């Protein structure tokens, strides 16, 4: 399988490279690849306030899923692990729903995403999961 970095990492340098690549992937997926449509559409509370007939509240699930699939794809491409991609999809969904529901703020959301990337690298480096 094609992977952008050595994964699982074999030493601290390859672990750092993997984390750096995952953070870059996150930044690309969360900002330029998200766009206004997904950023607005994934937020159920915002759609309720917006009351735009062209953007019914029901689209939030599809928009959130599309956004999280972009992130899952980035993790899969970088690590070569479909398993981590699936984990990213689920975890990213939970973290972003919490932000959109007002349970966390922007900074907390971003820290949680980076902590997840750190956990992926740590789990892989420790050999706790076989990819």
C-alpha cells in the first residue's frame, strides 16, 4: 500500500514525521478542503438559526459525514492504514459534533484533533495495533 511516511514509525524521527504529516493532512482537510458549504452545513444549530429553505436542517448529517470522510481519507493516505482512517471518521465525527453543539470551542476542537493524531502515532509506534 502507498503511504507518505514510514508507518508504523520505527523511531522517534519517523514518529515525528508521521505526526507532522498527519497534522498537515488535518490542516488541509479542515480548512481549504472543508469550504463554506460543509462548514455551514455540518452545523445543525447554525442551520436551525439560518432557516434557509435551500439548506434544510436535515443536510447536517450528510455534510458532517462528507467532512469526516475527507479527514478519514487523509489519515488513510498518509498512514496506509484503512483501520486508522475508519477510526478517524468516527472520532472526528464526535469531536466536530461536540463543537457544533457548543460543548467545545474552536481551540478545544483543534487540540482534540491533534491529540488524536498523537494517539494514532503512539499506538502504531508501540505496536499495540497491527495495520
